[in-house]
C-alpha cells in the first residue's frame, strides 16, 4: 500500500532515512540549556508525562506524519510521549497498517483547526515536515500557543527557513522573522535537496529549530505590536514614516528614540526596536 501525494495538500514525502534521523535527533527534549520559564498561563511550569524508566517523558506532537518516515524514529524514543495529527485519510490508513504502535496516538484532523488543549493539558513540543503551502499559518498558530510550546523542529521551504532565521538588515527578513524571534531563538540546522523527497519538490528545503526564549512579556500591547510589524512590512520599500501613516501620531509627539526609527525601513528594525515603537504609539 502506497500513499498518493496530493498536490492540494502540498504533499512531498521525505524518503531519505538519514535526513529523517537527523530531524528526529534535533528534537532536544532534555537539553540542559532549555530556559526554565512558566510555559502555560497557570504559571506552574512545564507539565510532564509520568516518569518512564527514571526519565521525564515530554509530550510531542508530530504534524503531518504522512507515510511515517519521522514517526518510525519518534516511536522508538523513550523520552517522549508521541501524538500525531494527519489530515489525509489515506495517510492515516497507511500509518495504522505499517506502524501498529501509532494506534491511539494518531488523530485524523487539520492541525490548523484543532484545539491543542484537548490533546495536551500542559506544554508540548512540535516536530514535522510542514506542508509548504501552509507553513506560515502553522507558525502563526504556534505563536498563539507560544506559552505551551518550548521547542519546534521542522522542515520547511528553504527560503522561508532563511527568512525566519535572518537577523535585521536582510531583504528576506520579514513579518514572521520578527514575530517568531520575539519569543524564540531560531537555529538554521541544515539544508535538504529535492532528491530526498518523492515526488521531488521544485524548491530547496531546510530544517530549523525554534527554542522558547526567556521572554515572559513584550512590555507593550501585543496586539498593536503585531499590527505595527505587519503594517511596516506590508510596504517594506517605504520608510516607516510613510508605511505606518495609518497608525502614526504627529511624529513630534513621539519620544526622540522612537521618532528616529521612522526614517528607516522595516527590515532595519529588530524586535526591541518594534517594541519601542509600539510603546511610543500606544502612549497617551
């Protein structure tokens, strides 16, 4: 039984076993460098699954397991309690047939529509080969749940991976770069060529790792912060003075350090600059 790759779902199945192992190995779980911050609103810290063999077992969600190239290695890891969400019924049938251990761990659903709190009461990691046509939407959903997601390891289109990981000043630096870097440390792990997939995609791919930083709050109106970032980059060729006109007070009313940013383009501003600008725009 094989699964037919469906263009509408953006399916390109990873077939390179060495790459699959590297992706699964990149999920650190018990890295001692992980920040010790409250990771859900109750402030009680990270919720762990019961101890197994003397080791704390972390909840992990695989998005889009497809034909199980990552799943097979994830199931072997004793330090995680795996759940997987797959929208494609044909893939679900394949997984249940070829990987009996996934029984009870697999949910047929659209990740963008599920309520993760019904699956995980506390924090959970995310791993997967994200469908390239909805990868940005997946990241926005992760941001909505950022206080419960300490780590993400994923394969996405290389261009998107570079954009997310880029520092300020790059032409590829954009909305997702700022919003994700505000809450996560981004690591570009490695590139993957089209030959590692069936069918081969027309683009290069890359694996990145996101680890939740120690920021507990932006110190400004988060909704306005997102609006400022999106408005600034939607007209990225303009200076912020022109791009942010719908949100802007009289420039003379802004503090000097915020007013000075208006002569720059969005790509020149880091997270802290956008926070500064948001505070200035929301001040009475």
